């Protein structure tokens, strides 16, 4: 019943932009924090950004601060990640996830529900 579905990934040149979406269903989002993680082949899953659904407080990894923006649309139960000034090192599968309140949002183990991921590829 719980479902998180990412979309919006693709191939883009360095310096370009993408907008990722995560549609959530089966969750009372006010009881969760929502986050974006990414994982490149052979590398550990990396925190990207998170948002407290109730209140809208945001968190960013240092590597994306100033380039990426996380947001949510309460009416649509959808979370977004705007990726600007993309670099080749941003290439990864991007996942959205939901964590219960009280968990550390920068840690992947805090998240109970995950989407299937969407591929972002940045060419040089």
C-alpha cells in the first residue's frame, strides 16, 4: 500500500538542470520526514537532501548546497528535487525515501520506505 515513485531523471550536459519528482501514497506525510539519496555503481548510498513534511525545514549535503533545492506540494503528496548546475559527479540513481519523525534525516537507515529510483546521468 505504501508507494514512493520517482520520475524526472535523464541525460543532461554538465551545467544543465533536471527536476525530480517523488509521488507518495499510503503514508500520512505529516508523520514523516522525506529525503533524497543517490547511489553510483560501486559506491555507498549518499544523502542528498531532506525536508520535514510538517513545517518544511530543509537539509542538504554540503556537496549539493546552493545547487539543489528540495520542496514539497502538500496537496499533491509529491516531493521535488530541483537539480541545477549539474556536474558529472552528480551521476547516480536518485531515490526518494520516508523516515518516521525523530530519526536522523541524513542517515539512510532512518528511512523505512524507498522508491525504485530514477537515473540521472550528467555528461562532461
